[in-house]
C-alpha cells in the first residue's frame, strides 16, 4: 500500500514545536519593534483589491508595529472602529500562517473575503456566499484535525452574518464551499464530486481557516465572492464596481455592525 504522507504521523492533539509567538518574538527583535496588539477585528483579502482601494483612497494606514515577515497590515475604519486588513494571503497554508500570527497579536475576530468560482449556479455572478462549511480538499487542515469531509463554521457566526446581510442590496447566499489547493486542477470529475456534496463555490482558504478556528477556539468567518465560472464563459471574472470592492466593503461594514450589536469577541 502506498503511504500518504499528508495523513501520516499526524497527531492533532500533540503540541507544536514551532509556535507563532516565537516567530513574532524574533521578528520584533530583528526589526526593532515594540509589542503592540493588532485591531480586534481583522480581515483577510486574498485578492488584494480591497487593500488596494483603501490605500489609493487614503482610507488605510500602514501599521508600523505588525511584525510579520511576509505581509503588511493596514488599519482602516469599519463600522466606526479601527479594523486591520491584510491583502494577498492566497491559499490555505498562507492564510492559516497569517491567521495564526494575527490571533497571537491580539486579533479576536477574523473575516476572510475571497473571490471564488461558481460550482452550483444560484444566479449570475457576482454574488456572495456565507460559507457554513467547506469541503477539505486542501492540505493544511490535516495538520490541525483528523480527516473529515467538511470543516464546519461556527453556527453563531453564520447566523449573525445571515441576519446582518439578508436585506442587503448585494445578493448573498449561505452554503457549502469547496476548498482546493490546486485551482488549475478543477477537473470535470472533481467539480461534479464537489457539486454532489452541495458545494456552491470553490475557493482556496475556508476549510483550513475553519479547522484552525475549531482547533484553536478562535472566531473566523469566511465568505466567498463568486465572480466567475472558471473561465467557461466570455467576459468572466467581472467583480462589479471598483473591482468588486464597493460591494465587499458594504458587506464588511454590515458584518462589523452586526458583530458590535451582538457583542461578539471583537467588540
């Protein structure tokens, strides 16, 4: 029998030798940074479009105390409070690395808003999906939890988001996503299998982030901005006004208001 290394020698309950706090300690030492918390509410923007818009408009300020070696953290106002945002953390390994660092630095609620491909058509793109569970077709989550088909979202966060977004002008659905590590290996058979499991969309981060959330007892909510049919139609990948950032920021603002009203961890 052929061994499957990604499943071998994994003990989800074992203590990790390398912790994010150790990396951040040495980064601060090398960069001469003082210890400082990031905002309680932070956003991952894998496409980077939201960050670019905030920077261009002057609405975001670079954090001078963020010690990460790989990313820049910007601060901006969301629902009347300061939030953090990091762009271009694409894919499960990178998203989880950054999420671990953010939580180690004082983040209490993380929202990931990523563009996604359409698996089950629930309308013409673009539209949003609040991801309530994600198919684990990526590698990172298997280092955090034993094999299961899905990574489940926190139902309280999903309910909060659903209530907050139900009357939005933007089209919002709730459902399953398929998280893949290989976007250019979305074969017909793989797509059909994901569709059979109820997937509405395909993206690259949610399953790993939700597994991290359960393992570390952290608050994470993932949304997919379904913008394309994986290039199967002409004029695909149209995200909407200002590369979709007008709608995305409206969604984030509504979520931040809902988190505040429900007194969730970031407020």
